[in-house]
C-alpha cells in the first residue's frame, strides 16, 4: 500500500484498532474491498449466502462474546435483508453493528444504484445510527457504533458508509492521527450498581419470603453472572427457574432446579427475584392467573426504562453480576438457608420428581416411526456423553424446539441458542456459525425442525467452506407442524388439490444438500441408525446433516402455542 489510504482501508483499520476480530456478511458493490482490507488486517470475515443469516450470526456472536457482532452488507436490498439480524439483536438486547455501503451522496434522490435512505430505514431496529459523510469521520463513527452497541442495555447499531466516502483518500499520517485521537477519547462506563439500601431491602424480602423463587434469563448469561448466581442459590437454598436461554447458568440437573415444576413454582411463589429476564410473554407478563396476584417481584435489569415499564415491587438497576455480588455480600453477614425439609422446597422437589418420572417413562419407550421424544432422548444422551466442554445447542422449530427445551440438558452457561425473545425462525445456521467461530473448542449441535432448517439450509455450504465443527440434526416430519392437519371442510375451493400451506415434499432428502457441498449426510429412522450417526459425526467434528424421519402426525399444530394460532 502507498502512503495514501482510501475509505475501505481506513474503515478496516478502525475496526481492527478498536478490537474487532470477526465480521459476518455478504460482499458486493460497494463493500467488497472493505471486506478484503479487513481480512488483510487480521479480521476473520465469514461470508454468507444471504444477509439474513449473516445478521443472525452477528447478533448471536454479540451475545456469546459480549463484544459487538459485525454484519457487513451492500446497499439498498442488502441493508434491508440485514434488518432481520439487526432487529433480532435489538429485541434480544444483544450488541451488534450493521455496516452498509450506500449510494453516492451527490446522487441522492436521483435514483442511484440501490439507492435507499438507509438511516431512515434502520430507525425502528437500532438504538443508534450514524453516517460517515467524509473519510475523516470514519474512525469516530466506527468507535461510536461499537461503544453504543455495548453501553447500557446492549443492542443493534448502524453505520452507513457511502460509496464516495469509501473512494476518498487520506495520507497515512493523517489516518494515524485520527485513529490515535479517537482511541484516546473512548471511555467505558463501569457496570451499574444500585445503592446498598436497595440491596438490603431485596435481601429482607427474600429472607421473609415463605415461597421465594429465583428466575434468571439470558441477560444474566450475557452478564456472565453464573458464578454469583450459583453461590446465591446454594447459600440460600432457594429454588430456581431459568428461561430457555438461561438454561445452563446453573446445571439443569441441579437439585434446586424447578423447571420440571414450572407451573407450581411460578403459580405459588410469593417473592420472585428476576435476574436478567423480562416479564414479557415468555414469563406471562408476571400476571395472574399464571402467577399469584400478590407475588412481589424484585427485578434486576441493566435498563431503568425496563424497570419503570414493569413496575415491580422493587427494581434494582444494574449489571446482573454486580448486583448478585452485592446481594451475596449482604447475606454473608447474616446467612439464611431454606433447607430441604422446608415445606416450599419439599413441595417443589416432589413435583419435580413426579413430573420427571412421568417424562422419563415416556422417553424410555423406543417409538418407531419416531415421535419427537425418542430421537430427542438419544440426542440428549449423546450430548451428555461428550462431557466438558459441552457443545453449544442451537434449536428452532415449533415442536422440535419445545420438546428439546424440556428434554435436552444444559450443564454449562451460554450453551443454548434458540428462537429467543422474538421467536425468530430461520436463526439456526447463522447461530451455528456464530457459535463455532466464538467457541472454537466446542462442538455445535443444531436440533432443528424441517421448516426452521429450510430458512437457511443453503448456509450448510458455509459450514463446509470454513470447515466448522457443526452437526445439524433435522427433524423431518414433512411440514411446518407436520402432515396435513386440515379438517375435510377446509379442503375445498379451486386449489383444493394443492398441498396444505403447512406441508412440504414428503421424505425430502435434506442430507443430500450437505453432501452436494462435500459434507457428510445421514438418513436415519431407527434408534440404532441415529445413535451410529451421532457417534460418528460427533467424533469427526466435521460439518454434517442428520436427516431424522419423524412420523408426520407426531407433533402438535403450533407446538405449545396453539392458543395463538
């Protein structure tokens, strides 16, 4: 390179200098050079087939690492496709930055190639957006989007770099001066913590409670709060309930885990300490009849607006790990522990045991053609057989995700990625790629419905291209919820001979899609075939698709959310 840089080099240098190590995206006009320069400077670029999957990867990468996941897109339609990932990061409150090229500034409003007012388009989906209108603004803009993505409540941010700015040049010494100035000006806020009087109040409520419960979610996982959480649970003997992606912060098989007695735990508790989980649809909005109408919520959230919105009995604004550390310290001076003979703990443990025995009795049967439980049990046992480091499990689909949440056992933090707060389908392969890149020592196992897989199936080529240790298990029941569920009176009209809106080609050979790109494919329909495919694919740690034939009538319409359809 000469002693002159263009905008591509300066943008790549800014990302590298400010700590970015990975980027996901789809290249094309005007950002191909930017991707190539980033790679030259030591940033790993993972190139996808579409921006939607690349965006889901960037959002999950932000969650798994605590650093902003980066998505690079072309202008116009590329930016629009990228909004899927940006909005997913925003709703899940994960740090992410989408960078899009945009059309020439001088041609604004004249119908330039892929022209779109992208700053306006990203507004509903980002917490902060900025356009670099001149090459000299690039370092400052890069630092601002990276910092905004992780500050306060994490979320999606957007950086727009017009074509003309990417082509402008600057001398090497000018570039260095700008980068140094911006670097010096960056400041990082300390984790928030509530006043000690609020912590004392919270501990008083927990101490007085007759039926306390600790609920935690992926906010606690993102905040790396697992150590403090385990300490609190073991010190006080309070039963706990994780949300789906909070699973594994404390072992699912811990003696105080109340997941198998969820209805009893939330229906009867009198004080609930909720850490890094929102009282949204996943937790029935914290309202009766699912919760007791007099339950007192102690809500721990990094975002003050969230606490104001939910109006809990007590709100602790702060970083999950920091707040739990303070609670543990406060309890240490005057310890209390419920003990196993405490009536509340006893009731929960009894219900857990009864429900677990019922579930195990169902799981013990080998049902062929497969229902959802038989293959799920075999997958659970194969995953547990791997020990530590536990694989990251990615799950999507109606029945597949619901059944998997109950059956698969998470023993380590941040090892479950699923449809999340927004219930987003199509995240599977993007999440797999993010997990493999963020945790190179872990195997990644996706357990997907055939519908969920279909959204991003082409990305199996990306797995092969980057040699990622990902095994994708597809539960193939021939449709969105399974076979044709319509009643005879629904099958009328001029197109009555068309397949049902919920059904796919029966017996689709998904494993051959993987084989087409040089990966390994398996078609399985019996317990022995599935065990053998899992054993072989897990030990080879190479890209594979296992196509599991499921009885098309085994699942339920809409999984566990029939009431919404």
